[in-house]
C-alpha cells in the first residue's frame, strides 16, 4: 500500500502535538475538551490558508474535516464511540487533508480493534462482546426458530476505552510511515 506523502511542515508537528494532547486528556479525564478541538480547527484553517492560499487552503481544510467527521459519525450514531472521538478525527482531517485522513482512520480502526479485543480477552467478556456484535449487525435468527442463547443476552458494554488513544496511535503510525 502506498501512503500519501507527508503534508508540508508545520502540519505533521502540529498534528502530532494535538493528538498527544487529546489522547492525554482522554486518558486522564475520559473526554476530549471542545476547547482543544476549536483551537486546533482554527489553527488548521490558518495554516492551510498560509500553505495553499485562502481558497485552496480553506477547501483542503473543509474536505479533510468533512472526511474525518463522516468516517466516524456512523460509530457515534450506533453509540460505539463518543462525540469527542468524532471531532478529534475531524480535527486531524482539517490538518492533513482527506486522503491521509482515510488512511489514519483505517490505522485507527486496526489499533482500536486490537486494543479492544485485548481488553475483552483480559476481562473475560468474549461472550458479551459476541452478543453485542450480533445485536449491532442485526444477525438475528429466523423468527420461526428458537434464537440462539447469545442473542438473548442483553446489550451491555464490555468496557469503554479512551478511543482518543487509538486515534493518536493511528495518526502517529500513518504520519511516521509516510515520512519513511
């Protein structure tokens, strides 16, 4: 897989700084403050305008932010993640543009998925996780047959993660891989 080229400086440095701050606050406070998002979005707009000119920079900013928002919005709507996580990927998209945002989302899903499975196994909640997945995907038995016992389990969280950490890991991984 060929990754997009690293964005021009100061974009990578600013992006790294923002995701480290967001992940730190997500670990300590279990939230990503709107103040970080707002400051980051404003700074991204200024930097994109400075790098690419006002019109093109604004367009890169908008397309990247929209891409980040759209990629995580379905998971928020299914109550699979918090709004701060969606806004964080939107912020990252505003900095790096839509193409790199797509790769960052894929890397984030990989990092978050591995981390989630590790937590589920550590907490011995595999059965509940499978029941939740069956519920989410709508994989129900035919109504004429007796539903499997896993379908009768109530939907219950197997444990929340500070997903800002997974987003930071995905972002750092893609940025460093693009730099190599």
